């Protein structure tokens, strides 16, 4: 019988403990979605699924325009992700493939913007959006985040390492224009980086709470995090309904992660593999 290495056994135990700690909130979110408010606060709390899910869904749909809020989250996250994939890949291609004046200074400014907390530009952003008349409109959420600095940095690094300049020169000799080179030569080679930027952007936009809180006004235009928060009050929060809404809201993230996780891992490890 093969002897188990104690160090490997300890590593498995630590990984298992970490998995339990990370999975426990998700498990209890789904369990609490099937219990009433009174059951959730029993001691000990329920550990298995109950029968109050239809009642909780009824309360959820009565309190907020849930499906409109879910559609708004999908629309804003999809637009933000699409714009980031397009603009970040174009900017990354420009930084990686061209030599132009102030290139290093501009890239340093992009990197430096990662160091500042996003809350610093909250007031200036609100004033600009108010001047444009975009308050309470979806574009106020996806246009300001259309080209993230992290996405530009990742795309620039990946294109510089994965796309040889000789390939670009060969395409130019064959008569390709610059946009055709970007679209037909570069993009097919940077799929892992696109998957990484897309997944990170979608999750960040989906979970964004502060920006909708600042610029959205009507309940129909709330995104899911803000809509579920609006159900909470100190007197009587229907936590079963909130958990039911949260459980439904997390499903799109799980679907996106299921289809893009392989791309995410490839993108995050590409730099390490290439040294």
C-alpha cells in the first residue's frame, strides 16, 4: 500500500478547508432562499432546504421590479464588457505594435491610474454625467467604464508577448491595412487575454454597487445589487426574499464563469509560462 506524504495530506486539508470557507456563504444563500424570515433567525439556523421559496419569490416580485432590474444588470454588464474588449484590445495593440511620441509617458499614466481609488473620481464623474444629462440612464454606468486601465495593461502585455512583430510586417507586405491586421491577425491570437478581460469586466460590472447608487434614481433603472439593497430596512427586512433574489442574480455569473474559466486560467498563467 502506497504511503501518503504527510505534506501532501496537509496541503489537501488546507485546500479543503479553504474550499469550505469559500463555498459556505453560497450554500447558505441558496438554503436561506427557501426559508421564511423567522426560520432564518432560529438558533441553530436551518442547514437544509425548506419549502418557502414560492412565498419568498412572491415577496421579491412584489417589493421590486426584479426582472427589469435583472435585465438592466445584464444590459449594463454586457455593454461594459463589449466596450472594454473592443477598446482595451485596440489600445493594447497600439501600445504593443506601434512606436509613437509620448508612448511610454501615456502608458505610465495608464498604469498610474490603477494606483488611485475609484472613489476619488466619484464627484467629478457625477458632475460630468449631470452636465451631459445622463443621470438615471444606463449609459452613465457603461460609458465611464468603457476602457479600464487593467484591461489595457493586460492586452498590451499579452499582445507584446504573443504576437511577433514579424507577423505584422508580413501582413503589411501582403497588403493588409492596420484595422484588418488588428481584426484578422491579432484578435484570433489573443483569445485567452480577451477571455480574462471579459470575465473580470463582466463580474466587476455585475457586482458594482456604488456607481448605480450615485447615478440611478428610479427603481426600474436600478441594477440588481442596488435593487436588493433597497429591500433592506432596519424594521423588517424579508431576508428570505433577498436571498432568493441573490441566488437568481448569481446564476449569470456562474454561467459566464463556466464558459470562460478555461480562458481565464490561460490568460492569467500565460505570462508566467512565457517567463
